[in-house]
C-alpha cells in the first residue's frame, strides 16, 4: 500500500532536506512547494504574527507505507521540525501522451 507523505518544515532546510530525501532508497521522487502556515503559534516572529502567516516548505512524496517511519527518522536526523501527515493512495501512475494516428 502506498501513502502520500506531506512534510511542512522551515524553508531554510530546503537544500539539506532535498539532499537527505534524494539519498534514501525508498524515495523515488517528490515535489516541493512554498506555502504559508496560518494560525496561532507562539514560535512565530513578530513580523509573522503581524502578517498572520509563516513561510513553510511543503514536500510531497508517494512512498510505500512502511517507508514512512524511516523517512521521518532521517528527516529528524538533519534537525527538521514541523508538521507531517499522511493520506492513503489508492492509485497512481505516470501520464503519457496518447500516440497520434498516422494518416
């Protein structure tokens, strides 16, 4: 069974996190996005509190469910902290263009 693992961490960790994930044999690829966290959080800077948002790096990986714990352990080893969550993946694959009919 596969799972969509989503990590939400400080953007300063992007290079180190990318390197860490690329070294793991259970990770075949992933996407990264700049996102903003909103909410009440005592760890926000004054500027973040005023704007009501905090820059975050979101990473999305589809992996075998049993790979999640080792991935999280590796991410923690580089000092990453933040949020993570999982979604079950019922199906996934690669889209390929349909070949054009030769006329």
